[in-house]
C-alpha cells in the first residue's frame, strides 16, 4: 500500500470535520486494513482486530469536529489504536486470563506494582531517538505504523532481510537499555511480542 499523499489526507480530514460521510469512508477504506494489520500483530484475534478498527473509527467520527488537518491523521489514528490495545492487554494481565501465543516465562505481575505507562512510553521514545536514522525509521514503520517487512522493504527500496536485521538490532538495543526487568517484560508484552 502506497503512502497517502498529504494533500489528499488533509482534504479528507477537512471534509470529515464538516461531517462528510464520503471522506470518512475514504479514510476508513485506506487506513482500515493497515490498522487491522497493525493490531493483529498484538491481538492475534480476527474478531478483536475487527472490533478495534470499528472502535477507532467510531471515536474518529464522534470527535471529527476536533480534528486538525495540519497534523498527521495517521499518527492520531495509530495513537488511538495503541491505547485501545494497551487497555486490552492491561485487563488481560490483571485478570491473568490471557492464554494464547504469548508466553510469559519468568514474568510475574505483582499486585502492588503500579505501571506508569506514560513513563514507559517516554523511556521508549528516548531509546528510539538514539537509534541510527535508518534503523529508527524502520522500527517506527514496523512497530508504530503497522507496516509489514515486505511493505517497509518496498517503501525504502531495501531487501526484506535488511529490514529484519535492522528490527532485530533495534529490539536488542532497546531491551538492553531498559534497566528494570519487570518493566522490560511489561513493555515487551505491550509493544514488541510478535
């Protein structure tokens, strides 16, 4: 999927702010599949991913009057999605009822442990900013924008193997610089488990 030209996205967002259902449908048609792909790498459930996409776009419609066409709609969209995914995982961890593809080997969540997700996100952002430019770009495209290895390789005109290697190195760097092992486990549960 090719990147959406900024002027087109800006016009769609502007029209959406005015209640244009066609603009909403255009944005949904373009971003819906990408959002689904992004959420599937975390949720691993087709029904939950479909529900997430619906919830994100319902929020977009409800808050359409607050949209700003001069800001990245994509970033706004994926921030909403990330927060919803985080909420899903938080409830699963707290209930200790999540079973599936994620294996939490030595990780135990203490009942008294208060997780400051904003602090974790800030720490992650700092570490990501320290990555070499191309590695950072690949990491952001993969983990924050939901692009597949194939899409990144095509977009950046590099091999899939290069993308995979850069992602591996980025994850090693981030994991090695997270000092609290409990926080490392939680952060990887929320962000990095494939």
